[in-house]
């Protein structure tokens, strides 16, 4: 995902691309920590739940 949103030819707005890139980096970092046993998975579950809600129109965001 990070590579696609970093592509300047991506049709998404620059702000949304930046947010998605950050989200991708955050998820990758948290995943690596969890796999090493250095962190839990609560934040990953929270991100997945938020994405699912957003995709189904239940996000309640901006």
C-alpha cells in the first residue's frame, strides 16, 4: 500500500495519500513489534476495525 500511495501519479489527494502512507508505516511497525513479542495487537485490531467501519460507511469520521 505504501508504494502505491507514495506514487505521485496516484489520483488520491496529497493529504489522503500522506495519511494512508503514515497508516501503512504505523501498521508495519506495530506488526514487527508484535511478531517479535515486543508489543500487543490491540492497536492493529483497532486500525482494522476502523478501516472496516470506514469501508462500510460506519466510520463517523470527518
